[in-house]
């Protein structure tokens, strides 16, 4: 089964995405994407933009995403608008919306990171 490693980060020990193709269907697993700006809303916009960029590098579109997982530090319902500020910039087809799980976490890999978004996409037979 052929694999494509997108933007490997040897120093950190992972790839930004891995694409696996079998029987004419490509599955793309995108590592958690983050933003570096100040504040949850700005980081959300950057994280979703980075996700879109990783998908493109693997030959996928946002409409190919079937599963998202969104991690938000110290989540509470009032943070939802800021947490998903970047979502609509990337996912704007109301007929092809991915499944999504939002998980509130104590912290992420760096203290200033407030949101991380990972995805699974499928390209091929529909």
C-alpha cells in the first residue's frame, strides 16, 4: 500500500500528513494543526488555514474531509464562536460537512497553543 509523507518533521518525529492509497481510494490523515497568534480566534483561523494547506499538499480539498477532531484548551461553551472562527473559511459547503468532535483539554503541546485541529480525508470513489 503506497504511502505519501507530507512535510515530514524528522526533528520532531512526525509528518504533517500521511496519505495512503488502496483500490483507487486515498485516505489522508492530517496531524493536529495549530496557530501561533495571540488569542483563540486568531489561532483558530490559522489552524484551519494550515489544515487546508496540508490537505492541498496531499491532493485533497476540504470537502474530502470526513472527520475532524478539534481540541480547545479550557473549553467552555462561550468559547465556541472563537474556537470555530476559522472553520467557515475552510468548510463552507453545507451539503458536505465532516463529522466533528470537540474535546476540551487542560493544555496542548506548548503553553501558548489554545487550539489544535486534526482531520481525516478520503479522496476517490464516492
